[in-house]
């Protein structure tokens, strides 16, 4: 495992250099398009004036006002109809895209939630789900009320990153501590994964179950605990790059924006993971690195898909050529047989004439 993760570290060096250029960028939320919303809002109706005389309704001013109100109503009706049509077209387009999309991809589902639930189900039964995951040791905790309640997770909206807070401890040390809580009953605590000092990944809780790690976010997040060699809480290179790879896998598996990944601190204000709370610039670099790794993996998958499609096309063309050649051979055989029959008939006719 250590050799595998050292090789991962070497391969990741190029990615790290590219990400550093991104680290100075801050992430800002997009502003709402108020102008567009205002344009779609129904026109406000003026207070109706009380009719004091029948003749007042007959005046040109009243007729003009009535005409303006009618035009406004027609315009508003057209806007609503146009908006409804766009919504229906978007839904139809999404359904069409989902129908032709490969199974197990986000595009195959009409909504993200449907995709997440399908992925959670796959994580329990489909080994193909785990194929892109970095190597991991599966050491699931015994079901118990203090560290693995066996409660189904509601959904997966993001990841929460922690540090173990016990400098120098290993991934299995921390996994075994979680297991011991069923007996000691000291507290409730656990995590889906623990990443060790050599980059080894230990899975403690199935993705489809809740871990006791992030209080009110336990029901919609996956938690990752990280070991650290020193009290400052900084992850070493092996732990860091395994975290990047595992984070990228989980983000891709559940359609998670890596910029939304949380520190434990962001949920409870606990100083965890300590180094990345005290160095928010390093935390941003980590998220940018995960984002860059996802892009790299997506591009590799797209290239592999294109290569597979090109190979399939070549195979289809070769098959067509072989079928055409076989057809030509069959036609040549038929022609030869017809010629032989014609020659035989001519010889029989000549023999008959000779005998006569």
C-alpha cells in the first residue's frame, strides 16, 4: 500500500503545480438575476376607481385606460404561456438526454437526487461503482448505537474533512477506537473513512449509512478523518494526496461541487482540521486541487470513451467490409455455377446434334 501511495504522490506532482496558480482565486456566489425576475412578474393592477356616473365610462380617457389594461393582460398571458413552454421544453430535453445516457452517469437521471440515491444503492451491491476508487481497506465497524447505528443516510450533498487530533496515530488505531465505543460507551463518534500516515485508506462505515462525525450534517454528508504526524495538524504528503484522490472519487460519484467541501469547523466551529482552519489559503488550495483532479479524470474518461467509440466504428467498418467481400464471393460463386451450367447445357446440345 505504501508503494502504491508513494507512486500516487509522484504522479500528482504535476497536478499540484498547475493548481497553485488557482489558489489565489476566491470563490464567490453568483448574484440573482433580479432584473429577469422582475420582467417575468405580473404587472401590478391600479386600484379600481368608483364609477360615479354612467357617462364617465363612456369618455375617451376611460376607453383608453380600458384598452391599456386589456393590452397589459394579453401581454402578461403571452409571457406566462412562453415561460410554460420553455419549462416543458427543458423537461423534455432532460428526459431525452437521460434516456440516451449511459447507466451510472449523472446524465442518465432527471434530477441529482435520483442520481445520488441510485449511486448509494450501487455502492452497496455493484463492484463497478468502486472501480475508480483509490485502494482501500474495508474494516466496517460492528453495528452499535455509539459508532455505527446502521441508520440509512438521507442523501449526499458534500464531504466533511476532519483531523484525528491524536498526532502520530494510525488509520487502524482510530478505526479501532471507534469500534471500542460500543463497549466503553464514552461517547458517540465515527467516520466513513480514515486516511493514515502512509496514505492508506480504511473504510469504517458504508456510504449508505450515517456516521457520527458532523452533528446535524451527519444525515447528508460523507466524513473523512485524516491522520497527521505533528500537533499542528498538517497532513503529510501521503495523507494529503490520498485525500485528494478519495475526495475526487466521491465528488464524481455523487455529483458534488468540490468548492462546497466542508471542514468540521464549517459545521460546528470546532478547530478541525486544525491546520486548515488556521491556514484557510491551504484549505482553498486543497479544494482547487480536487477540482483540477476531477477535470483531469473527466478528460481522461472522455478520451477513453472517444477511443472506444473510434475502435467500435473501425470494427463496424471492418465487419461491413468483410460482409461485402463475402457477398462478392457468393455472387462470384453463383456466376461460376451459372456459367458451368450453361457450358454443360451447350455440351449436351452439341452431343445430341452429333448423335442425330
